[in-house]
C-alpha cells in the first residue's frame, strides 16, 4: 500500500524536514478516507505548557509493531496500512532518507485529527524522540483551510515558515527532534486526518 520508493525532498536550512508526495496511491487514499474512524473513536487531547500547546484527537493503534485493541476494531484496510508503516521496508526507507538508525527503536503508531480551531503551536520535540513521520489522508483540502505543517528556522513565531505544507492526501513528512515545527489552526469546517509514526530513543512513560 505504501509507495516506499517515493522520492523525499529536504527542506532548506541546517535543520530540515523530509517531504514526499504520492506515497499512497489514489485508490489507497480513497479507501482509507472512506474507512477513517469516526470522531467518537478518538480521545480529545488538549495540552498547554510554556513551550508547547495543542488541541487534537488521538487514536493509538500499535506499539512496537504490536496492534492495540483499537486497531483490531478497524476495517482491514487499516491493517494493511499498519503493516506498511510498521514494516521493515518503510523503516529502512526512512533510515536512508534521514541518515538515522531506526531499526529496533521503540515506536508508536496511530491516527490523529484536527477539527476546526485545532492546531499545534511552534515547538521542537523532546530529545528522547528520534524521528516523527506524518502521513496525510485529506483529499481536495481547501487552500485556505489551514492545517498546514510549518517548518521553521527557529523558535521565533514572527518569521515566515521555511516551508508550509498543506495536509494533502498522500503527503508524508519526516523530521527529527531538532526541527522547529507547527501545525497552523484548521479554519475549514472539515476535519484534518493523518497518521503518525514516532520512533523513540527513550520512550516516555504515558
């Protein structure tokens, strides 16, 4: 299902993210979009600290490649996607793209949503996280709908993003914990849909 041979491009600057488009076929996107879990399946998470704020819906599906109960209740298409995201071929591709050693690291895989008004503030991740990969499922996302993944050169929120990526279906972005990033506020009536794969050097207790 995943096109692991899709080309990744690196954003500019010494600290950068890696972006691929077309990592899912159009037919796979349609199938996943049609079977995306309803809002009632997601835990609503609201977090605020001096360094990070966010509002989103979260549904955890696997840990270290082992399916969690929520994954077993989803249609079979999600099992195929998890096979790809958690599989050695995709891990090897991310290693090739980023230069990081990821095989054997603890990992968490899940889905998340941003409803209208939800966002992730500018921040970089904790050093215990080795890499995050986000995969979007949003077909025909409006240009003015918000929800853009923003790569920043620093913690200064007044500077323009190095790159602002709309959450278009089949787009993937991979970045390590040093990358300053944010998700702009969703301004459309639609809900942003995505998957996230996190690799940990030392997984926090949660």
